[in-house]
């Protein structure tokens, strides 16, 4: 073994390495190259109120729809809750529509995509009396649970009373609070819920017969029809309710029932034979099974749906978006684009300014001018993932004003640095120290790069603070947190400003883990909120809420609107009947069929 | 040099001559030197090239990036006369500068971890081998314990713990602390192989006559270790640490690839792979430069390690 | 032999207990707030406290550790439900005991590790044997260079390149995914093929190098020379005598590699979006799912420790010169 021999081998190795380099060099470069893509334009439809006639089943047949087949559903996040009382996040909201029926619900038109609120378990969206203080619902005939037992008013009452029990921590609180008191005080009206045999008094919640449910409120409540569309106001058979145990075995009232739930892995829904299509104006029962599997990152679901091979032909996702890195690949693929949709979701991404730390309004204004909305949105996926926002309330909200853009975010996608600089100078706060907090996921890290650059260019001194993704909302939710600027996102629970402005901007909600992340507590705004909450006519209240949100932005600047979310998603070529569920911002599974 | 040597050439000179004759070894050494030079001279390169690693050129000049997909408008990752290695999708930074500064970060971390691990390995290996008895037993078990830790998993799981130990939750984790944490984590599980190897060597050396002789003449243990043992351990130490460095650099890159290493905006070699994996469908070119640089770097180090071994110990058959 | 196994097993248990203790105490230095993960969009302080109490996070850490260790042997009861032995804790994120999740992910990791191991062992040793057999020729040199190159490759580079070329570009391979072998062996194979090949490309280098150098060394050993002197054919000498002596060190490395692969090949699983144990660990770090991470850490350490013992035992069987000390 001489040095010379090994030396030759090594030279050979180096040559090989060089060869490998040439090989990689041959790979084709990226970039869309030719045409610049253009931004899609889209309109949100808003929601209309349906009549009793609209509320009668069956749902209109979808042309070309066939019965049978299995649809695979690729989801990123595992479902935590099947108990309708605990459901609040988008993934689960859209999932429960296949097995859970509520007093009212959203009916999405197959052709126009327009949404109507109609009676689901109830014959209509509710009848009010006593100046909006009393609401009466009548159940339809022929409603049955998956075991064949009829659904009565007692099951509906139970579904509401169980929400008072301590373990029910995650669902929406609207109806409970309206019936029994603000904050957590409503729980005192029925400690431990109905499990000890206690019930709410008839003066609050009355079930005079098997078919009738009556709500009594202490002040006019115009939005009850929407509140009873939330998943927790449905029907739960008292005999089958094992408290926490119900979470893994909910009793279905819709066209499908849970066949197999493996937490963290997936869930299978099969036909519920006792569901009667004649009672249901919204849902179909075309496919035999939905097989939902979790853990599909956006990249994975996009690749599968784009490749459209084998079982993936009959796959879809209910709210996984096309991965930002693959948007250009999908856009170039005409065949795939034909089985895609891009629609506006009800979420608005904002950055909250911690008003208990940044008290100077001029400084807040400078922040609002400097924030680089367009560059920030680019990191989250660009125009296919959202639209630059000018207002704090989104386009899906009734009365939304598209032209409102006081900080000219559309004109200056990188922020109006010059204006911000001037304002900061006027305030005499050049070099103002801002602590910018963000979660440690990829887009947020990339976005932090552009935020810091823009703010520093405007004359701020920026300190970045990376927070753990899992505890991000707890940390920014602390009233005494030590950050000045942090992103959050809020969605209207139904398309009314009443589910945005009071929770996010009312001074009553300055406490830990409250959505009022900017700690805004302005007497004028608080007063306005109380005034508009009393307006009985929804059509009159809607523009008032939007105007108030605009006033909040221009007068107080507690948050900078960044972008209105959009969903760009694909489904397999073997599937039809896909439509967009605007109130939940996800794909509506109720009319899906296998071709 | 040890006094009383009669031959004209010292072992070191002999070694150097042997090494110089090994062409591949010399090339590998030059490549390694080149990487160190790039890391060291990053600011100079930046100044000559006229770009830096932080400016988002693509966002500041909208004509460079496609507004919808965020990929470079020009083919091949936006390579042109201005951006030699192209521009990064979405953020639009200069790839060459990212790579140069990324190499700087990763090499710094790798080098620090190598130095620490080598010193620790020497101290513990020699101590265990020379002192023997209970110390040897105890250190041996410690090494066993640490070798039983799943290494990669340990790196991933303990990075956040180590950072949390040093940073109060109210403060930004400064980059130097993150880097320190990385070095610590790599070091903690990086020294055992060398220590184990040296322990074996010392055990066999301890029984040899020249150590015996030194002991008889009354030399202190410290002197024996320093003057008699260490010079004889030069080969394994040098070879092992040459192999350790690329191991640490790739491990660090792996951590950043998994998203637990160095974070934005500090450029990092490994994070470029994470981005490359994200963008490969639309812009495979982005992955090309960091990847090729990494392969060349590791090949060069492995070749250099072999050459050093051959030069120092020509008896080894390969 | 039996004494050896018992002694080593006891040692392994001690090491595992130490690892669990170190891991447990270090993890609870993390400023995580698992209760928040069990809460939802409208989480208020009252609900947080409720969940905290429900999950026993308010007890002192040594007590929590004690309960944890008892749970592994005997199972334990959480207010949210019973957790059967072996109970490695309760994941707040998945709302489920840790053990079933790991059991669920393990087939993926097992398929990846075993499949790759078969390929890299066969190909690596094969190449090494050819190189040793034809040592000094251009084949030898080519293989040596290839293994040097292979050793210098990284999964996060080659893996992604292969995905780009063979899956997205040429579409000649399937997007890597795990399909249970019991359901459809053909899909199982095609889904794992690319990860196996990429892992093998990197791992086999070591084996071919080692096999070659061991064989070359063995060919110079006395017993092999004697065999040759007795007039046995070159082939017989090579395969009967030289080969046997070369096996032991290869088994050692193989055991270590297999142990660490079974503990979760994080980067590989991450690159190919396979949902094995390694991926579970990375995801758990991101979600601060500490109980899950603890579980994975312990299982992975156990895999390494067990395979070290197996290797030592095998070593003794193969090479009688080794005393089981």
C-alpha cells in the first residue's frame, strides 16, 4: 500500500464528487420565468336569513351526484374534540357538520355559493317576541339520533345545560352568557350542569312540550338565530352523556356517525341510517364513508392532491390550504386549477399594539404606517393566502367597506416608511424601543425579518422576542406581558360585528387570555359598543359595527390590520359537489360525492 | 524537540514530507483552508461583492420576485450578473451572501464544539486511562451512560431547555446565546468517542518501558502525562478532531434543518437546506449551492483526515 | 452466557433509570404551559386553573417523577382517565396516553430502519467484498471513492434532491409514505423505497469500507495463510476463512446503526414526511408536548441499550476469542 495508490483513489473520489456537482447543476432552475402572476379578485357573499320554507328538507339534489364510495380527508391538525359542546376551532367546526345538527344552520347554495341561515333541527330560524327578549323554536318531525330514538326538546335542553358544567371549557359562550350572566358567572346558575338532576328554571329555558324550546333573555337579543347555529346548541341524549367520555363517542344526529376515532391519527365517519333526508335542508348523504387522517402538513396534502393518483383521486381536505411553496406549481397546472377554489375566510390577521405599554398615540400611528403588510403577507403565501387589509373587520362581514384603508396599506405594501419617520420625529420619540413578539414557526420567523427591517428603517429600535408556538397565545394573552407588538388573528363567529368588536375592543375584556390583546379600554368606544348591542334590527346594527371598527382604528390605533385570510385549496379529480363554507372559512363536506 | 535526537529529520518533518507527497491530501487541505478563509473573510467578500446577507433585495425591488408565488422572476433561481448565486424565494435575499455568512456561522459553531470536545476527551480519556481504578470505572460508566442517549434526539429535545436555562422569558434570546447553547449541546455528547479511544491508548502506553522509566526516575504524574503520554497521543487526537469537525458542522446543520438551531435573521448553512426542502418544487437551484458546498466540505475533511493519518502513521494499511 | 445477559440487562435498567431521571428533571425546567394546550380559543384563567388541577401539574416535580416511574410498571389513573401499563405519561396535546401513540408510530420507523438496514448491509458488504476480492484494480478504486462520497452526503440534501428528481421531476417514484405491510405489501414497498435507497446510499459506505479493510487484513492473518498454504482454493479461503474473521466488527457497527435508526431517524423522517417515532419527537418539541417527548426519549434510549447488549452477545457467539467479561 503506497501513498501513491491511495492518492489515485482520492483523486478519483474528487473527480466523482465533481461529477455529482455537474449532475446537480443540470437540474432545471425554478421561478415562474415568463408572465407575472396577477392577483385574483374575489367577493365575499355575506349571509342572508332563510324562511321556514327554506328550512324544510330535503336538500336540493346536486346534478350528477351519485351515491356510494369512500372519500379520504387529509387534515393537518388532529381533532381534539368531538363533543359538540367543546368545539370552537375551524377544523372541528367544519367536521361536526357531518354528524351534528343544531337548531339553525348555514345552507350553502351549490351553484352561487351564497349562504343562507335556515332552521336545521328547528322548523325555522326562530320566532322572537317580547321585543326580542323571548325566542321560540319548534323541532321538526321525524328527527332521530343514530340509535333511532327520536330527538325531543329535552335533548336540546340537555345540550345547553351541560355547557354550565365545569369541564365544558372550550366552546362558545354566547347563549349561556345571554341566558345566565357575563363572564364565567353564568355557571353559578347551574353548578355542575344538569348531571345532578337540576335544570334551569322555566323562566330562563322552557320546554313546554316535546317539540318546543323557549329562551327568555333579560334584554333584547337580536342575534339568537346565529348563536343557536353554533355547534354546542344542538341535541345531546341525557342517557348517553358521560361528560368527558362523550368527547370520544358523540351521538350523531346528522347523516354520518363516528365509526372509529383514533386520537392523533384519524377518524372515520359512516352513514347514519336513522337520519331522514326529508328533515334536512342542508346535508346530503352521497358518500358511504369519510376517512379523515391527521398529520398531513400542507405540503403533503398539496402534493397528494396535485399528483391525483390512486386513492388520492378521491381525497380532499376540509381546510388545509395549498402550501405557499407550491402555489406557483399549482397555478401552472390548468387541470389542477379546475379542481381548486380560492375564497375569503372570516379571519383577519392583525398586529396588536400593547396599549398599556405604548401609550403615545403618535408612536402607534407611526407603527401603523410603517408596518409592511404586503411583504409580511408574502411570507404567509401572498395573494393566494390573503388580501392586504385596510380595516379591522373583514370582507365577509356585513357592511364591510372595501375602500377603507386609512394607512394606505395597498399603496405601500412595504409600509410608508417616510410618513412613519415623520410621525416619530413629531412625537420626539426617534429610536423608540419596540419589543416584537412572534411564534417560532417558519412563516412567522420569515415575517419577523421584514417587520424588523421596516420598523428599523422608520426609526424604531426593535427587539425581537421569539415565543414558543404552543404557548404563544397564553404569553401574549397576559395583561402584564412585556411585549409591544404581536400578531393575532380573530374570526367573526357569525358575520356580524357583534362577534368582533365587543370581544376584541371592549374595555370589559381586559383580562388574561382575553382576545383584547391590545388592552384597549376607551370610554367612548365602550359606550358605543353598549349602544349598538341594544339595536334590535340586525340590518341597522351591521353598518354601525363596521363604522365603530373604523373609528377604533383611526382614533385609537390599538391594532394594525394586516391581511384578510383566504383559503386556496385543492381536491381530487374523483370528487364532486365541493363548495366553500364561508362562515367557517372551510370546504363544505355536506354535498360531496364520488364521481 | 526531545534532546539527543541523532537523525537529521524530526518526526514532524518526516510527516510533513510524507503529507506533501500526497496530492489528494494537499488538495483537500487547500479546500479546507478555502472554507476557513471564506468564513473568516465573509465581511470582505460582502464588501467586494457589494451585497449583504440581510437586505431583502427581492422585496425592496418588486421586479425581482413573482408577486403571487414569491419565486424569483428569472429562471434558475434568479441567477444573473448581479446575484451570482440567485436570490432567495419569498424574502429575496442574496443567496451567495447567505451561504458565505451561513458557512461562517456553522463553522464557528462546529469549531468551538470541536475544541471543547477535544479538550474534554483528552482530559477524561487520559485521566481514566492513567489513574485507573475507581476513577476509570466511574468515568467508564459515565461514558456508557452518555453513549446510550439517543444523540440526535438529545440535540433536538435539549436545545430549548438549554436556551431556557440562560434566558429570562421576558428577553429576546440573543444570537450568541443560541450559538452557545448549540455548542454546549453538541459538546455534551461529542467527546465520548475520543475519550474512550484515548483511554485505551493510555492504558497500553502506561505499561510500556519508557513510562515505567520516567516513573522510576521520579517524574511527577503531570510531567509524565505532558512529556511522555501526550506526544504519543498526537495521531489519534489530530485524526479524531479532523473527523469531529465535519460531524459537528453537519449535526448543527441538521438541527437548523429541523428548525431548532440558529433562527432568522442570522444566516445559517443548515437553515438553507430547510428552505431548500420547502422550495424544491419551484426552485431547486436554491438548494444547489449550499448542498454542493456541504458535500465538497465533508469530502475534503474526510480526505484530509485520511491523509493526516497516513502521514503520521505510515504503517496503517488501507 | 446467561450470567452475562442478566448482568448486562441489570446494567441497562440502571442506565435507563438514570436517563429517565435526567430527562425528566431537565424537561421541567422548560417554561412550558401544558394546561394552555388543553384549553381553547376562549380560554380564561378560571378554565386554565381547572385544567391544571385536573392534570396534576401542580404537584412538586420529584413527586411527579415518582408517579411517572410507578406508572411505567403498574399503570396509573389520571383524573381524565386510566392509563394502562406501560404508562409513559399522558399527552395533553393528543388527549391520550403516550404509549399507544408511540406504538402506533413505531411500524413506520421499524419499516424504515429494517428495510434500509437490509439494503445497506447487503449492498455495503457486497461492494466491500468485491473490492477486497479485486483489490488494487479499478473496481476497488471506484468503490472506495463511491463510499467516500456516500459517507459525505447528507439526507437533508440528497433526500430532497431525489424527491425533486425522481418524484416531482421524472415521476418514476412514489411520494414516500407509509402503508401498513399487512394491508398492501406492494404499496408498503413502493412507499418506502426512496427513503430506503437514500438512507442506504449514506450508510452503506461505512460497511463497504469496513468489509474491505477487514477482509484485506484477514487475508494477511496466519490462519488464512495457513489455509492457503494447505492448497485450498482462493475462493474457499476467501469465503470460509477470511470472511468469518471479518464479520465481528461489522456486526458491532450494524447493531449500533440499527439501534439509532430504530430510535427514530428524525432528519430522514422529516425529509420524506414519514410519520415515525423521530418525526413524533420533532413535532413534540414544536408543540411542547413534554410527556410525549419523554416517552420517545426513553424508548429510543432503550432501543440503543438493547441493541448494544444484543451486539455484544452476538459478538461472543461469532468470535469465541471474546470473553464475556
